C-alpha cells in the first residue's frame, strides 16, 4: 500500500505562489502546495489566475522528472506528486539566489543593456540575483554572492553555472519539440546536508518566458504582467503540451 503523507499544520512558509508544510514523521521531506495567487513587480501587482496552482504543479513536476531522468549532473527536490496541487519534496537548505538563463533578450535585460527586444543571443546569457525582497532582488556577481555568504566558494558558483546551462539545454530542446520557444527562465537551488546541489521551487509559466513557436503568442506570466488577458488559457495550453506529450 502506498504511504500517506500528512501535512503538519500550520504551514511553515506562505510565499507569493506556494505554501510549504512539514510532513508528519518525515523530517527530511516537505509538502509544497501551489496557489492560484499571482504577483508581479516584487509584489506591487497582485491577482489570481484560475487553476494556476493545478497547472503549475503538473507542469513543474513533469519538467522536474524530465530533468531527473536527463543525463545531467544535478537532481531536483521532486519526490512524488500527492495531489493535483501538492507535491512531496526533499527538504534542503535554500540558496538565496535567483538564477536566470536567457536565450532571447526581453524583460529586464533590455532595460539594463542595449539589446533589442526579441534578439536571439549567440550563447545563453547567465545571471544571478540576490533573493531578498527587501533589497528588490538585485543582480549580483559571483564575488558579491560569496562575500554575502550566499555561496560558499567559486566552485559552488561554477557548479550552479554548469547546472543552469545543462538545464537550459534540456528544457530548450524539449520545449522546441512541443512548439514552444524557451525565451528565458529563473531557477533556484538548494544544497543537501552532504553539500550536493539540488534544483528547488518550480519551473512553470510563472518562472519562464514561453512563446508559441508559430505565432510568438506569450504563454506565460507576462500575460498577467502586461495585462494581455487569457492568462488561464495560456497556462492550460502549456500544461496540455508539456504533460500530454512528455
Ligand atoms: N523571473 C522570476 N521571478 C522573478 C524575476 C524573474 O521567475 O522574481 C523570471 C521571469 O519570469 C523570466 C526570467 O526570470 O522568465 C527573467 O526575468 P527578467 O529579469 O527579465 O525580469 P522581469 O522583466 O520579469 O522584471
């Protein structure tokens, strides 16, 4: 018989899109619950997208399982989907960085540097941001991240860089096979007690820019950020393509 994993109430963390719970009798595990809430501009804009928690749970779990089965040097925190909106994950120490990989220039990089919106990069662009709402998640470099105590050393930075590039290659090829351009994405990492890097949080239309390959229609959170409408339809479309054709 399959084991029942019981949430310990109340939650230990209530974030913008996810809630985290400890698991009864399993100190090494957590349950992540995906919400329909959506925010943009560091919480300045707030709303909901109907069934987003369902779509993101399914999409993220499909993509994390794909990464876990891929020939790359990093695992994810995924353990088991336990309901439509809840997933059992490994408990690890989160690294306070948002790691961004870009294949096409858009969003903040076009405000910071003279790239044309929609311009394809010759090589993927890699950035790290210090994950701290009070500081507005600023861009940092490897030396600053180490000085801040977020990263242990240059080797850890290098491991994150290599893992992010490998993840980009796997996801870009997969999305291409389902008629979607992976424009850019943000991922987060944690480390196990043994010091191994693990991908945490989620990979979903909340954290990626995804454009339909034929029409270039935006199929991600930019629909909410830019008031484009049909947010739920876009998330549903990504869910259908990712989870039905995995
Ligand atoms: N992103 C994210 N969370 C953040 C900031 C960015 O998931 O707090 C994702 C975003 O969806 C996009 C990528 O990271 O896929 C790059 O975002 P960018 O730096 O262009 O920021 P934005 O234009 O959204 O301010």
